[in-house]
C-alpha cells in the first residue's frame, strides 16, 4: 500500500498556483474601482468646462492628463489578479532524484558576469561563486561560468583562490546543511547558529571554517592591494608570459577550467561542480554589446563544454540565499504537463544591509511583491536581468509551440451512395504517376542526411536572444 501511495505521489504535478485570499485582494480592487470612478468624474468636469481664454493650453493639459490616466489604468491591470506559486520538492525527488539511483535531474549552467574588479570587489564575486558551488544539486549536473569582461588578472587570480577555498567550504555546507551558503553573509548572521544542530563536531568545524575564511579574505585583500599598482610592462603570469588581457580593448579570448572532472576534488575526496573562467575576445572597432554580448559568449562556450538545457544567470553581487532554488526552478521546467511550454523562471530579488523600516524603498517591494505577482497572474513576469533560469532552446530562437488544430468536421447529410460516387469519380480522375528509382533514392538520401544534423548547431546561435517573450514564464517564491 505504501508503494502505491509513492507511485501516486510521483504522478502528481510538481507545482500549483496559490491564489491570493479574497479577504486581502477584494479591498484593494474596491479602491481601484473607486479611483477609476473619481478619474472619470474628473475628466467629465474637465471636458465640460473648457477654458476659452487659453484653449490651446487647456487642450494640451487635458491630453497630458488623459495620457497619465491611461498609463495608470494599464498599471492596474497586473494588480487585479496576483497569484503565488508553490513547488513540491518531494515529488521532484520521487520522480527524478531517487535515492540509490542515478539522478535524472537536468543539467544547469550558471552564468556570473563581472567587468571591473575596482567597482565590483573580488570578495563579493567570490561569495557569489561559493554560494553557487554549494547549492543542493547533483554535482555532475552543475557548472559555473564566470565572465570577466574586463580581462583583469585580479579577477583571474581571485577565482583561483576561490576554487581552492571551495574545496573546504562546499563539503562543510553540505555536511551541516547551513543557510545561506555565501560565507560572508553566513558568518554575519546574528542568530543562534546552534539551533537544530545535533552533530557534536559542528562547533569545532564552524570555528575552523571561520578561521579558514578569514585567511581567505586576507589573501583576496592582498591581491587587491597588489593590483593597485600596474607595472609599466603590464602584468605577467607565474610562468613569466605576459597576461593576454593587458590591453582591455584588444585581446584574444581566454578560457580556464578551475574545477570539475579534471580540476581536483574537495578535502573529502568528492567531486566538485565545474568552474570555468571566460574572457571573450575583443577587438577595436567592434560593438561588443556589454553585458548582452558577454551573456551570448557564455551561451556559446557552455554549449561546447557542457551544453546544459537550462541556464541561470546572476550578477556578481547576487548570491543564492536558498540552496534548493535550482530544484524549485526544475519543478516548473521539468513538469510533464507544463514544462515544455515554459521559457524562463524568474526569481525575486532580496537585499541585505537595509534598515528595518526601509525608509528609502531600497527593497522594491511594490515591484517584486506586487507588480510581478500580478504579471504572473496574467501570463508571466518580465525578465529583470538577474536571477533567472532560462531554457536554452528558447534562447536559440526557436518558435513558440503552436496549438493543435481541431479535427476537421465532415458533413453527414449526403446519402452514402453520393459519397461513394464522389469517391469513385476521384479515383478515376487520378492517375498513378510513377517516378524513376533514381529520384526515390535521392529523396531517401537527402532525408537521411537531414536526420543526421545536430539538434543544436552552434552556427545557428544568433547574437540576439530571440523568442523569449513568446513563451510563458513563472514568478517563483
């Protein structure tokens, strides 16, 4: 009986919509209706009482007021049907990640973009990368690509130090299930870190890890201090060769794999996710399209190395505050009912180091918690530039899935003998045309060649990410 319950649970959907309670949304809808009535009365008064002494100015002011009123009405549409979504990670585990069996979860490629280490501190970027490498996801299905659009040797050396520290940090996070998995924010938490911890060695290991992280910070700070004075002949690597990115606007492409199948193991002998440094080629006289061009370069590089069907992009100052976030995104992407129709899953942004009352509205609560939920109730949220899981097929420019046409209806009002006559008449008129055998062989040959072409050819990848808005997206909380 227990087996039947598990099988029935595995067939259930992986997510569901959670509507906002009517007791919360109906008062807001009433306020919208009251405001709309007031706006209509205001325009009725404005139109019925024109100012004849300054008719042109009156007309311009009325047109501007109508424009603002229309923009306000359009802004209210998404707020009319807000929804929330709930995921079922236990069902995802039963279906794709059973214990004792190889995981069937889809591979995911993380993209982290950075440009100038002077404006984007390497320690912040390191925390972002460490939070990615320590997420709760199969190691062999996770890869992290770091785009250095400034070709800075400081970023390269900082990434090398980060990969060494990750060999100690990742097993510590997974052993004790700590949250969040960015060390800077984890050690700054003013909470009882002993809550729900029952392993006796946790306190000792935590103190040792905090000491290791402080030493790691000192090494990063030393690299930053060293980078303040640029040598006249440019930077040189450890083997004595000049750094290829000394000229930021004219340098070849650089790719370095730090971790992964050929990049070493952690301190416990387990495999780590793949970590790749990428600095795309730049030449003078070409428009490189800044962050969009860097993302396109990462799409191409990842297609050659790992070619994961899903990609998640993050800014260098955004870290993963929920280690199960990737699995929650897979609840939408890998859902057997709606998964193939989903283009991307957008995560909301949360901000640290903000005062309790948020007097300057730095958290953007109205945008992330109201507008985006409302857009999700209509069709889907917009892409906010970071924290988004994309389907690779959508970025390659494939068309949206077409709805199936209903079956054609036939008229049954004719007698059967009429239908038979029509059929016989058609058979007499049709003549069987035989084609030479050579044409048949050619057709079969070309058909076979078409089937041998790859599903995702790199030459078909366009610079623009076309077709993103043609598929629905989900706003995940």
